[in-house]
């Protein structure tokens, strides 16, 4: 356990989320958007969205000293974003970047019983470049997390030159790095990017790569991903099985990441780490030890009543990184990740469901039931620690006597 307070910088995509409320009895049938159709909704929830807000504010709530670096416009939406951030803590906004471009916004359509959909304007996010990040502010941090490059034009154009430059600069400061993805719209300019080639140049500078399952499949095997484009995480996992997780984890480690975490929606989180201790040692002041070497773990999600899924993956990342920043091992990090993600979905927006770190740990210790997986775990065993299962390639496989789920 560390003796000094951990610190993090969260940079990348930020926007204003406008979330109409639906009556709990409403169950829309047919397409929501069609000519001439009127859908009655209630008052909107206004919240900041994107990785900077969702992961950054969740880390702050979990007790991590956090600084946000997102780019906004000098407009009404930009001022609303700053007001919301400063209502949490004015110090969070010290690294925010003002731009002449309009602020980004998203209309989040999240009716009861259906997965969310979005109407999104990228705005100032498209102008974000490596020079926007103040390295003097980053140098004293323990961790730099960057989120959503597929939604930020300068981060993926020219083969990802700006993203490659940014993460290499941060690593040169001795700071650990984390990277999250976003859905790649194949019909947008981001869809014309060779993401495998881009990540081959980026991931050697990334200690923690934390996409969801569909995003990971897209960036390493686009043809197979496009064949399964209509399949969500849960169905994709059930269709392809656990070997797909191992395949993707190993391929992303081969591209240069030290730790790969794949978010699986309501099925939990999969973790694969490099067996190379020297690569783990490159995580700067985090000092990943032998607990992280050669691990393969899966943490099923916790059972909750879902009010909304906005920001669930971002908050799971925050739970994971908050544990890592406190010097905890992979089992504890996975437990915190799926716990934070579960708390998130109990509220309609991305942040208000997030507990404090102590409250989260108390809930994790209280016998919180986990969701049965929809895939067989015949080759897996309960881990000796936490709420996880150890895979056949986990170096501790075979050492647990915990009861099965």
C-alpha cells in the first residue's frame, strides 16, 4: 500500500450530456426516430459526459486527486460543463482547455428496458492535439488516462500521429498511462483509419489498455467485427466464448500494452497481463509487482437494478484505476471495477450513482451477489482472492478452494 495520496490526470473527450427522462412505464415500440413521430419525455438531466468527465469525476469521488484536461468552447454548453465540474471541486477544472470551436454535446436516449443510443456533436474534441496537454501538470501525476480517441479527429488522423506523440511524451515523464477507446463509426472518417496499425505504434506507450469487447475486436480483427456488427458484448461473448477473450488479450499484449482489460457489459470484466516483468516495470511510479505478472482473470458483474447504462464502462475504469493507484493487486482492481460499474447503472446519469471508496469497499465485502455468466467456466477456477475467476493461462490457476458461482 502506498503512503502518499495518489494523483491522476484524465484527458481526452468531454461533452455536455442532455438526457431526457422517460416514464418508467414507457416501453417504446418500433424506432424512436421516424418522421412525424412524437415521443413524450420528462425534464432533462444535464450532466457532463465523455471519458474526461465520467472517468475523471468518478476517480475524484473514489478519493483520487484528479485533474481534468478536456477541450471546450467559449459558449453556453462550455460554461455549463465548467459549472458542473466546479460544483464537484473547482480544482478539477484547473487543466481544462478553452477553444474557439463549439463545445461538444450529446443527446442520450436511454428509455427503460433498452440500451442507450446517442446523437453526438464532437465539437472542440476534434481539435484536441498533443500540444494541448500541459506536460508540466502531468509530470507530477502517478497516472495519465486518455479516453475516446475515435471521437477526436486529430487523435486518429495521419495514422494517429497526435495520439502517438502525446502518449510517448507522457511516458517520457515517468508517468503510467491508460487508454480507453470508443465505438468506431465505420461510415465516419474514423472508420477509414487502420486502427491495428495505429495501436501498434501507440500501445508500447500504454500500460493499461481498457476497451470494451466490441472495440477490441474491431481494432484487431475488423473483418470479423463487421460480420458481427449487430452483436452486443453479451451476445458476442456467448457466441464466440471465452477463447475470444484470450485471443484478443494476447494480441493486444503483443501490440505492446502491459495490461489489457476488456469490458463485457453486464457480464463483467476480463483481464490479461504480460508475463514480462520488465514491461510491467515501465508503469512509472505505480510499480506493478509480481501480483500483476502473467495473469488471466474474469470478474462477473454484480447484480443491481438498472436505471441507466450511461458511463458504466468509464466508471468501471475509474474503479479499476483507483485500486491500481492505491497499490492493490489485480483481483482487488477487478472487484473495484465491476463494483463501480454496477453502482453507476443504479442511477440514470454517469456519476450520481458512484459511492465513495470506503462505501464501495463495504459493499464489496457485504456478500454482493454476482451475475451468473452465460458462458461455461469449465476450464476456469475461482481465484484465491476477490470476486474473480482465474483462467487456464493464469499463473495461479489451480490454487483456490472457493465455492463456485
